[in-house]
C-alpha cells in the first residue's frame, strides 16, 4: 500500500513544486513543451492556485484513504469474527435453555417422587398401627 501511495503521490508532488516555482513570474505561468514542439502556454496565477487547492484536497483524501486502509482491514476482520461469535452464542443459548428446561422437569420429578415416598412411608406406618389395634378374628 505504501508503494502504491508513493507511486501516485511523488509525481504529483514534483508537478506541484514545478508549478509553484514557475508561478513567481509576473506574466503568469508558462510551460514550454519542447518535445512536442516550440509552443508556450501561459496560465493565470489564480487558476493555478485554485487548481492546486483542489489538488491539495484530493491529495489529502488519497493520503487519508491509504492511511486508513489497515484500520478498514481490521474492522472487516472484527466484523467476520463477530458474526462467527454471534452464531456460536446463539447455539449456546439454545443449549442452555434446553438444559434449563431439563433441570426444571427433573426437579419436578424429584419433588413428586419425594412426595410419593413420604406418602408411602406415612401409609406404611398407619397400616402398622392399624394392624396392632385390629381385632384378630382367629382368637
């Protein structure tokens, strides 16, 4: 990413330095394109400064985009991890709710069995007392 940033930013920086250096002339900025022919173009200083104002804005936005690239990558990784954890949490919640229902039913069964065993013990004791006081038919 840094290499791509420098490949884009350095030529733009060189052009900016050359244009600012040429802007000191009182007639405006003139460029001589000798390789294309002997034509000299002259530009207004206000136009050049406005262009560089726009250039500076876009260069800053480009720099900010490259600077935040690792942050965006980390955010994407965290979102993926959050999705995975959310799915796992939902599965665990379902498991826990099922276990809670099982515990509730087992507690109810245990209470019912305890009540039945108390009733059986009580009935067994009552039967023993009845047997003691019951009249014997054969005597």
